[in-house]
């Protein structure tokens, strides 16, 4: 190393002083962010320790689960599943045209691209629970409000994910069919759809899995289903009922997760 | 197979005997970044002739093919394919004209999850502009001709197989079959053997040679002078967007190759 090069470096290892300083500042910044988050969120692990007896008390009162409640849970469970099915299927149907407009490589006009990108960002940024509160006010208590909430949020999520699948697709077959003289719609149905369908189906199945969890939560704000039963039992301190409902939710969620994973594997 | 080519190009039809299938005259192309891709390029390809265009990377070979099918808009000159002025065509007229030009690229560009037969049938979509094909249903009456096209490229036994199970050479031959399903008068091939091993490359070149022998006008862009000499009728050299030589394939000289690729290729 020449004298000039040596001057450029500090004695801290072989790294220049600027790099060492930068790493120090980044580390300090991370600690600062985590520290302020701990303070603002009021994290107090002492309270967790003293509250352990309360948690244990609830667990004791929740045992054994009130399995006699199971027949009453059949209809709310069906409602929860159907809200998820409706929200996913209608969401997927609406998302496909939205995604076509929101994919830069196939959109018919750039203003439509920006418009639909803005729309899906808006639909996605409003949480499902907020959509549910809006629809409970609009169409009243019950599963339909939850289903509409899932549709709106699903279009926000799927519209973007579908558009990304379309943007990432192999454009070779599209060009090949363009050169055969096929029309735009023929190119879309014979080259674009077969190219992106596995991706879209995989994402849709994953979305159903997500929507099923969400439809349980939506019951908390009056959108029916098993979530509403869970909230009612908790408000009445019926912890044995709560435990059986939690078991049903667990079976539902794991079942949907495994089922959609199995189907996704078959598709790809 | 002769049925397919004859459907659009009858040997006794004076139109096809009298005039070249492809005529480029004074073709120029300026990219928006100022680069001159083609400059006053003129050439002709007759029916039943196999013409190879040689040139180094960036010489304008692919740009020329993309101008012919109007994927790029030339800035000057004329392009005539089977008496159609390609430059003036728009919309459905352009789609009809494209139907008469088969094009094979470096990559086969097949729809990977569809069957080989379905991919070939897609070549005929432009002849069936009804609601069924718009909804993604393939025209059933094109299955038999598509099978004939596959037979012609020697892959009829793979008709039901998915396209993503094919080797590179097989996929390229399926791409040729798809182009044949268009019933073209002109076949363009843009470096069709660039990603193939020598044996598969030889098969594809022999196939293009056979198509020319059957009456199709074939123009192929290549990097391999040896393949051009072995299979083509005529060789055109392109350098910096200009036609720098044009000769019978058997008379190509090492100085011609030097002109395109420098001394190393000689």
C-alpha cells in the first residue's frame, strides 16, 4: 500500500473511518427506534409476570371446553366459511379486470394504469375491520357486511398481486401471437390467461386462507359468524364456551391452510 | 404439407412467380436515442428462396425483421410482402398481413402450460375471429391442419405433450409448425438456432431449407456463416444497418465474413 493510500485509511482494522462511523450511526439509530417503540407502547414485562396468575385463572375457568355448545356453533361456522368464500370469489372476479388495467405491460392506456393503481392502493390501505364497520352501518348487522368488507379489501390486495403476476409474465408468447395476426382479446385469452392462471389461482387460494381468518375477526364488529359468538361468550365470561370456539377456529384455520397449500402444490 | 403452402401461394399464380414475396427498398430506422439501426437497406426474397442475413451484434438484422412485421416502425423506405405495402397497413389490415408472415424467434415463445397441439393451433387464430376464440376456445377445425404442421416438422407424436416438456430444438420446431399453421407466404427466422446445440441447430436449418424447397420464401438471420453456406441459396451481409454484400451462398468469400465480423471469424 502506498503512503497516499495508507493516509486514506484509519487504523481501525482495514476499513476507512467513514465506514466505521456509518455503521456506528446505523446501529445507534436502530437502538433509538426500538427504544422509543418500547417506551411509547408502555411495554412492562413486570406486569406480564404479575398478570400470569390472571391468565392461569382464565385457562382454569376455560377447562374443560363446553363441547355441548358445538351444535350451536355449526351455523355460525358455516356463516364464517361462506363469508370467506363470497369475499374471495367475488374479490377474485373483480380483481382480474382491475389487474389487467393496473399491469403496465398490458394496460390499454397509461391513465387507466395510474387510476386503477390508485384505486387498489386505497382499497388495500383501509383495514378490513374499518370496511366492516362502514358496511355494518350501510347494510346492517350480519354476515353480508363482513362479506362486502372482504370483497373490498380483497380487490385491494389481489388487484395489486395479480397485476404483479401479469407484469412478471413471459411476454414471448404474447409477441408470438401478435405476429400471427391474432386480435388483442385472442392474445389475452390464449397467451396471457394461460401464462398467468397458475399464479392467479395460487394467490387466490392463499387469499381464501387469509379471508377465513379475517371473517372470524369481522364478527367482533357485528358482521356475524363464529367471531360474533366468540365476542358474546367473552362478554358473558363463559370461558368454557370460549375455549370450544377457539378450538373450532383453530380447526378451521389449520384446515384452510393445509387445504389451500395442498391445492397450490397441485397447481404448480 | 404442400397443401398448406399451396393454399396461399399457388405455383401457377403469376403474382407469385412474377414478383418477389418480400421487397425492402431504402429501409431506414432511427431509434429515439438517435442510433441509426438501418440505413438505406434494400433486398428481395423470392418464392422458394432461402436467404440468410449475416451480421455482427447490433448490425440491424433483428431490427430489419421487426420492421417487416411492424413491431418497429421504420423511419424511411418501403416494405412489400406479397404485394402488400406493409408500412401503410393499420388495425385489421395489418393483422391480416401479419397472418401471411410466419416468424420464428431465438426463443420458441410457446405457451408453456398448453399442449404442443394447442400451441400450433394458436397460429391459426387470426382466421377465426368469432366469440369462441375470443373466449379462449381453440377452433376445433384447425386441429387436423395443426397436426399436419406438426407432422411436417416431425413432431406429430408429441402433439398431446405439454410445451414445457420439450427440448430447445423440439420447441423451436413447434414454433415453426405454429408459423406454418398461419399458412404464410414468407417465413422469417430471427436467430432460430442461437440457443441450440449443433445437432438441433442443423435440424432446424434443414427444416427451413425444406420449407423453401416447397415454395416458401424464407429469410433467416444468423451468426454462423458455415450454416448459411450449407443451407441457404443467397447470403446478405449487414453491417451498421447497411447491406454490404449480397452473394450466392456457395460463392461467399472469407473477405466478406471479415467485413462483418473482423479477422477472427475468417
